[in-house]
C-alpha cells in the first residue's frame, strides 16, 4: 500500500479521507485540537448550512411578528386619556398627546404589560434600563385600579411612567391581542415597529434608534423640499 500523508495542522482542512486504521488516526488528531480550533474548523466546513438556518429562523420570526401585529393601525398613534399612577397610589389625568409633548423631537415607546403576566416579568429590568435613556410609557393592562398598580410597582421597585388600562381598551385600540407588547411612536406621532411577546432590550433600543434616525431623515427631506 502506498504511504499516505496525514494532515496534522489544526488550521488546515483535511483533503484526504484515509481508509482503515489511518482514518481513525485522522479523527483522533482532529479531536485533540483545542476547542476554538475545532469550532473554527466546523464553521469553515458547514458555514453554508448554518447561514441557511439563521436566515430561515429570521424569516419565521419576522413572519410570526407580522401576523401577531397585523391589527396594529398604521399612521398616527391613536390618542387616549391617561390615568398616570403616582407612587402613593393616587392618579392624575392626562392624554398621550400631552405626555408626548414633554419629549419634543424624540421617539417614545409604549410598553403594554400586566402584573399577572410571567413574560412581562422577564422584561422588567430591560424596561427599567430603557427608561433611563428613552421616554417610555408603560400601560398596565387589566391589572386592577391605580392603587393596585401602584402597589405592584412599589413591591417590584419599578421606576416607570405608568398608565392604567383596567379593561384593556387601549391595548385593543392599538391592535394588540396580548401582553407583553411594545411599539414606538416616532417624533411625528406615527406608529413604528410593533412587536408582541418577549422583546430583547437591544431589540427595543434598535427600534427607538431606527425611529429617531428615520424621523431625522424625514425632517431633513422636508426641509430640502421646502
């Protein structure tokens, strides 16, 4: 039998499939490589199949989100009366339009949640961090009157701007079928990038950043046109 060369370099792609005992030696050499080298080798050989999996997962996720938010209206965000909850359990009346006026030129976010929703609990820290950088109005859906909502917020130490949606009418007006839900209102008052179900913090931030960027581009385009 002719002698066959075994590739020992961990960065080289084996070109020969050696028969018999020699093939076993090739597998043993590959398994002895450091973990990072094995991962790199695996991705080098199988990157096309992994890319296809990622693309398929992204398509499925976008399709699901599109279907879940199919009833969210396009265009201007519907205005509604706010029952803003105070830390002591009292409440004040306002409107979404008036609340947005406190943040001129900025996109704002609406976060729909409920005290009995387990997925909403997993988003609480993300929302709390988000409120330090962006205007966020949370909507407590079917979570009781203002006193109950204020108590939950004190217990969970949630420093949020919150309005009470005791019967879920605001949520349904915005076209959402469940909680949690998240939607951005851009600087021109238009609804952007709605999502329902768990949303990552980076996903929320990217939605607000994108709304800020597109609003700025729209404003510059209108200025040039004028």
